[in-house]
C-alpha cells in the first residue's frame, strides 16, 4: 500500500478539521500558533517537512 493511499484513508476516517500547511504558513512558509499563553512556530523546511518549535 502506498503512502498516498494511507494518507487518503487516514483523512477519510478523520472527523476533525483538516488544514493545509501551505495555507497556514503563507508564502514565507512560517506561522505562529498560540496554545493558551504559549506561542509556537510552525515552518516548512526546504525539504518539505514541517517543524513545530516553542
């Protein structure tokens, strides 16, 4: 089974919101995410991976 097939099945079974990382981070590939009183940075690397840091 391919990775794409697994991802599609996972999305189909998920009942919560789904967000595009590209839409969240915009053209610079960077977004700030607040959880309570903490702020995290989400970024897309040149290799296309996501990194979430505090």
